[in-house]
């Protein structure tokens, strides 16, 4: 069993990391020439939307419980 001591930032650092990974996936999807251009564009848009979603979660986590 692996124990972790990183119990802190559930929505901050990890969410930012996920956002960055989705941006990297979007960059890779732009040059995935095994897909037609319309599918490439759809994949890029999906990954960028996911990155925005993770950024919003990170921002929410940094603000705490205040709206």
C-alpha cells in the first residue's frame, strides 16, 4: 500500500496540472494527421474546454468557500 502525504491542495495544484495536460493533448490533437480536419478540430476544442474546466476548479479551490 502506498501512503501519500500530499493531502492538501485537492483543487489547486492537481487541477492546474490537469489543465496543463489537457492543453498538451490539444497541441498533440492539432497535429494528429491520422484524423480528418473536422475531427482534429473537434478534439482540440474538447481538450481546450477540459483545460478551462480544470482551471475553473482550481480557481474555485483557491477562493475557498466564498462565492
